[in-house]
């Protein structure tokens, strides 16, 4: 890694520590800079705003999740229906556990949802790539009915499961109750998708 990448990583690490402890609203760029032993002016060479730092943190966290989705899309040992069900369960469980483990992260999610709607749209578009792959494999194998437009089908699936993408933003249900709901919605979807 070069010095610029190391510095950027150090800023993200310091920001994560501070946000997890004090929250997004109570964290300032000057405090993050101080934690990195740099001037406040210097931190702006790497990130234009605290919101840019929050987005970078979320992107970094999503990288691992997207790798799991990619592996799931490539794993044709399981049926498409099984993988799609696992996909939406994994999506909800990861987010639920992440936000439940530290309430301060919910604040970051809310800020990004309000102030960076394009970020959420980019994440959904990336997610959709994996859903489409699984759908197309299921159609190829004869397990799923042909679709007029698999990208549209994937998008509608995402919308049907939107409540479960960031469950703490939408409800105060326990994970058990949310899992029951995910299965109920997926059962309806399975009936519509199966050949």
C-alpha cells in the first residue's frame, strides 16, 4: 500500500472508533483528524466531509457482503430458490446484527438514507446483479419460469423485501419475527417464480 492509502485507512479506522463510541452527530472532522495525529485541514485532502467518511465506511462494510453474494450466485450446487431465500435472509440478518450490535451505526444508516440516496441506489444495483444471476441460472435449469425481464424481476424482489434490508429503520420487531415475515414473503414469491 502507498502512504495515501494508509492515511485514508487510518482516517476510516479513527472515524469508526469515534462514531461507534460517540455517534455520528457528535463526531467532528477535527476530532477524527486529532485521533490521526494530523491537522483538520489535512483530513480534507482525503475526505471532503464527514458524510463522505460515513459513505466510505458503509462501502467498506458492504464489500464483504457483496463477496458473499457473488459466491452465492456462483454456487450452483443449491437450487436457485434455495439461494434466493438464503440471499434475502443473509441480507436481513447481516444488517440486523450489525445495527443491533451498535446503535450508533443506525444513526449512520439514517444519515446516509437521508443525505445520500444515490448511495443506497448504487448498493441496490450491485445487489441486483447477483439476484439476476441466480434467477437466470434457475430459468436455464428449468427450475424457474422464464421472465420477460430478469432485471425488473430482481428489482421488484428487492422492493418486496425493502423492509428487511435495514429492519431497524422500518420496525422494532425481533429477529425471529422478521425471519418469519421474510419467509412468508418469500413463500409467495417462490410460488410465482417456480416453473
